[in-house]
C-alpha cells in the first residue's frame, strides 16, 4: 500500500513537471506589456483587488474596469490578445 502511494505520488509529480516544461514562454511583447500594465495598475490593484493575484486579479480588474485609472485602462488595452492554439494571427 505504501509503495503504491509513493509510486502514484512520484508519477503525479513527474506529470506536473512535464506539463510545466511544455508550457510556452510568453513573448517579449507580452512580457513588456505585462510589466507596463503592472506598473500602471499597481495602485488600482491595491485599492480594488487587494490580496488577489494572477487570473483572479485580472478578472477583478476587468470587473472593476469602470473604476480604473486612465493610465491603467490604457495599459490594459495595449495587452496583446492571446489566441487559442491553432488560431491564425490577424492578417
């Protein structure tokens, strides 16, 4: 029983590591846009979405878009749109 649990845990850890390794790195454009947005939206995030990070923070910011500062709105509008795998870029 213990060996089965250890084997299952090891297999799960290996699968998670492989999944993370296959995730594509963000493009330099995306990284620059994120940094600019984090800088422009820092105060809005603290006031409107305290304690939230990652996707929860972005969702909170979208839900409060009418309350965001203009600089934050501008920075969010410049974020490159992520296309689903297989979708062709705009021509």
